[in-house]
């Protein structure tokens, strides 16, 4: 209870939570929309299937935690044999360092403050960072020296996405040699992200073969110069079950696979019924003919369009597959229901599979795990908003 004063008159404000507090089991009707519902059995199935694939092919699994940002889900990945985790930023690394002693930071670190945070984690964690510049190597080396630690380094090679990564084998050699000469950093291997490969799984062989050839050229050159890559890190969700075709990968870093989303479905990487996360929303208006409005806009569904397949709008409405979420404002989602034989009624709850689940999870303090019929447990999004 808080006392505040408005126009000189004291009044009381009760702090209300919109959903039941952590530690409770709730029924669906007790949960305020919009909320993310995660089917725990499906999630476990997704984790089990990829863990089995990785084991079968002798690949280590280092899932990217940026998708779920949850220590509990990371624990489930580690219990199923993941050797460690991937993170995007130092603040995310700090969250996961509490439960995992083997982290890879898959992001350029080029400022002293971030490098210091990473270097401090070495006391608890086998910490590795992917780099693509001499600037990053110097920054990490200085920070690790100041912390009295040694940071592991992977050289990032651009294999086709053209986002980060040195551009060829000789540039990778030059950077690796610089790492070898620099104090307080240790060359641990090679890194790439095949995020340009969006073909259906059955058509990925030649693209993954091209990745393998680029890795091979680099690894051969390193070997000629006496350098060894203990780790060759790659992987994504679209290529997850074809990762063995990249041949030289020792480990893979898929992120989206615990949940899946419409991009995963439309790319043909996983069936719709393997999407473990849905956003439950309420229809709040049907005033405009041919349209309903849901209580989820860009602050819930994020604004990503479908990368693959026809543009189906801002997510798939599970109960009304002919509906199209055509426009988002921050808190309103406009849904074209003109093609639906039956239309959702005002006040009705429906569930949406978003185009891209990762930013949606980052917009919630918690997700609700479906643990049994109409029983939901809260799960904190521990690294929510950890963007630094
Ligand atoms: C460097 C890096 N590695 C791994 C991943 C995981 O890929 P996906 O989201 O396809 O699971 C990402 C995703 O953005 C990434 O940027």
C-alpha cells in the first residue's frame, strides 16, 4: 500500500500484479493477456530431438540463450548434454554465468567497459569471445591483463551472411597470429554463423558444403602455420539438422529451436505443431467491419515480418488460420477476418504464433509454462532487456 498525494488530498494506491505471482500454479483464466504460453512437453521434445541429433553426429551443442533468456530452460539444455551456452552480450553472459561455466560470447566486443565485464567472468567461467578485428583483440587483451585473467578467442569468419567476420582464410590467419602474439588472450578456434542459409533443409547441402570449404581453407592455412582450432563453432536453427554437412563444425549454436516460430515453419524446418510458444491474446474490438482488434501490438508481437514464404502478416492465429494480422500499433493488432468462415468474438482469447519468437520473449518479464491441462507455472525471463 502506497500513500500518494493528488491535489493535496492523500489517497491510497494498491500495487496490483496483473497475473498471479511467481511460485503459483494458475489456470488459463487467471492469466492476464497478452502472455506467452510455452507448452513444456513440446519444449522438452524440441530439446530432446536436437540433443539426440547432435549426439548421433558427434557434434557438441552450445545453444544460443538469446532466444529464451531463461536460466531454467538453459538448465534443461545443459541436462540434455549441451556443453555450454552462447550469449550475445556481456550482460547476458553475467546472467548465465551463474548456472554455466562454459560460455561463448558471439558478438564483437570493442569497448573497454564491456571487455572488463567479460574478463571478470573468467574467474568463474571458461569464457570465449568471437572477434573479427585487431581492435577487438587489443581491447580484450588489455581488459584481461587488468583483470589478471586470460580470455579465449575464436576468429569470426564470414561464410556468407556478410554481417561480421573476416573475409577470407588469409585474413583469418593474420588475426589468429595476432591473437597468438597478444598477452592474456588465447586462440581457441574458428567461428562462423551460417545465417544466410534459408533454403529448405533438403536443399541445404551445397550451401553447407560451401561453408565447409571456406572453413577447410582456413583450417588448412592455420595448420601450415602451426595453429590449431580446438573449437569450430557454427550453426543456426534453419540448418540445425543438417549441421553435419558443414563437416568441420565441432559445435553448433542454434537458438530458436526450443520454441520455433513462423519463420521456422514457413522455411520448412519444423512443423507448425512443434511451435512450443504461443502468445495468448484477447479480442478487444470488432467495431470495424471485416476486422477484429487483439490486445497485442508491436510491444508484444514485435514488428518482424515473415522472412520466408508469402507475407502472412504479423503472426499466425492458431484457432482462425484464415485470419491475418495486418497492422500493428503499439498495443493494438488489427486482424483481417474477412476470409474467415467463423470469426473470433469480442472478449474471446486466441493464440498467435509470432513470426520471430526471440524479440517477443524479450518483451515479457515471464512466460507461462503449461505443465498439465489448464495448469500454468511462471518462468522468469532472467536476461530480459540485457542488451549491453
Ligand atoms: C551468432 C549467432 N549464432 C547463433 C544464432 C542462432 O541462430 P537461430 O536464431 O537460427 O537459432 C544466432 C541468431 O541470431 C546468431 O546471431
